[in-house]
C-alpha cells in the first residue's frame, strides 16, 4: 500500500516544496478557529507529488481519517486530493 509511505524526515520537514499545486480546506468556523478542519493539499518536490489531508467525512474539529500519498503521477495526486475533500 503506497498510500501510507512515510517521507524522509529531511524532505518532509526541512525542504520547502517547489510548488503548491492544490489546497482546499472546509472551515465554516472562520479563520479565527484553530481546531482541525478537513483539508486536502498537493505539493511538488522535484518530480514527486506529496498529497495529504483529512477526509471530509471525518467532520469538523475531528482528528480522524488523515491520509497521505507520495507519487510521481500528478493527475493521480490531484484526483486523490479532490476525492477526499469533495
């Protein structure tokens, strides 16, 4: 199951992504709320795409249903991110 591959520590915490491809958050509370909200994002690191988020089905202020995907396929990365948030 490649959907749960853990990124190398130096890549996931120290490097700034080359490009943010996609980001969407469901936050009906407003920008002052610091609780968890469902989100999806795709970032590009060289030829790799790192997707992560929290599934919309988890609900507002939940810490459940987190997901991630590390792939070289841009279309798969975008489809996965959009599927988790819509």
